[in-house]
C-alpha cells in the first residue's frame, strides 16, 4: 500500500511516496492559546504587578535563526512599555547573535517588522572586547563577560522562543542574555563543558531536553544569576514556527515551566530504526548547516547503530560558519577532541558531535552544499530524486520536523 509524506526542503514542500507504510514520528502541535489582545493583557498585568523602572528599558530578541512572531507581537510589548512610561525614543533593542554573524537590514526588517524602523537597535558583536564588563566566574570556571551597556538599562526584558538545544538542553530564555550577549571567549568556555575531558568523550548530560545533570546548562544557570531578566517572554511554537502561546514572567521556575511545555509536544518514543528519512522542517531550520545540524543530531538518535539516515537540509546560506569544516581536516575524532580540549573555539563541538554520529551511522544529505563540503563531514550527498527512490524501497521511519523532535529517553 502506497503512502505519501510531504517533507519541507527550504521553502518548498516535496512529496515522498513510500511503498511500505512508514513509521511517522511527528510533533504534536499545541493548540493556539494566545493572540495579540491576550498577550497585551498578560504584559499589562505583569507590569502592573512588578513595578519595573521603565525609564530606560532594553529588550533582547533572537536572530533570524530563532524567530517567534516578532512582527505581530513585538509591537504589542513595546506599546505596553510606552503606555507604562517608557520613553518612545528611549527604547533599545539588542539582537542576541551570540557568535552568529550580523544580519542585513533587509533581514532585520523581515524578522522584526515595523519595530526595526521605529526604535534603536544594537547588533551584538561578541568579538569586540571593549563592549564587555567582567563580573566574575562560575564554579566551573566560565568567565562571566556581558555587554556593559545592558547594565545602563533600567530594566532588561527578553523575548524569544523556547526550543530544544542539542547540548544545552534548551534554547531561548536565559540564553538570550548569555551566550546571546556574551563575549566570544566566555561563550566558548561555557560551550567547552560539552567535553568530558576525564572520560575523553562528549559529556553524557549534554543532550536535548536535559537541564539537571547537564554541566553546560547548570553553568548557564550560574551565569544567569549575575544578570537575570526583569521580564521574560517565552514563546511556545508549533511545528510550522507559529506562536501558540506566550508566557510572561521571570525567574528560573518560569523558564523551566516553559521548557516543560515545549518538551511535552516535541519529544517522541520509538526506535532505534534501521532507516530514517528526516526533514529539518524547512526554512529557517535549514538555512545553513550549523542550524541544520540540530535536526541531524535529533534524527540520528532514532537510528540504530550501523543504520542509515537521510536528511533534507537545503542550506541556502552554506555551512553558516568558517570555523566548522577545518575541524574535519585534523585527522579524525581523537585529534579533533585533543585540539578542542586544549581550548574550545568556533564550532568545534558541533564538528565533534557530527564525527560522533558518522562513526556510528551512515548519513546522506539532500542539500545545496557542494559535494566536497558534504564529503568533508563524512556524509554522502544525495539528490532529491535519489532520496525519493530510496524512500520507495524498504521500510523507513520518517521525521517531518527533525529540527524540533527529540527522542524521549527513559529519564525524560
């Protein structure tokens, strides 16, 4: 019996016909629970109760790789701040790039809508040491270096989507301040906790959906105590990137509650399977390979040792980092681990995680990346027709949105 599954590839949708009924592993989308008026009501209620100093507020938002309905909902937040006394010309918005590159103005207008034209925006630059103040260090030795100008703000507000993160447990929330507005070397010190140097392995606790027992996530919690948000808006998205809910609050418990809500509809049991066909979920989840890797990582968890994984990852913006591919030229996993253990830099952890997967399973990519880039990562480049032919032969597990879906483990 034929079965057809539609999979996203960039901004396209491609039908795949399977001759054997596939095992579909999907996200269970949350029901829409917010709109503009309700969000306005929640922000207003929080501001009434919290009595924040709104003389010089600063708002921190995510970059184009982690959007969450900003054109619709950001004006509501800003209007309520102004209604409560914030000066219209005194609002500052920071784009939390972390180590990502700066967006163009056109990309910003698309990402943030009318707010980008009306207010003062600051494009974070992690490499400019003159921007930062050092506040101390965490118990694991991570230096806490944050932008000095956020301390000039009368209150700090974060607005971003909660997501799984392949080694930090969850993205969004506190990560908008650090690493989002952190200094490069400090960010790398935190990311270096992905390595278990004693065991010469990737840290077992660094995995999607895990906070407790995750050394990197616990380190982020320590950093947060140096400069917590005075107001945090956490977006809960569906599999299409649409905002289903916006929670308004602050503090660690508020963040963890949002993470639990996200995880409830973005984790599935099943597998391991001999063959898995996955889509990143389309743009912007497959905008470049660094973003696509999250889907590759998630999908690989469903693949049995020695199994086969095909991933649709368009990557119109290429790899997404000049620091990623050179790690594959060092001579293998052991050499890359040793170099990274001496000092975490670039996307070394992502490269090492990719090597870990290609040592265990076979990975093919349907992508705009060139063949030499794909082969450098230890993968096979496959055309869309080849992927569709493969799907038509044998039995496959199919993940339409691997950028969101993680494998549920017994302790989750």
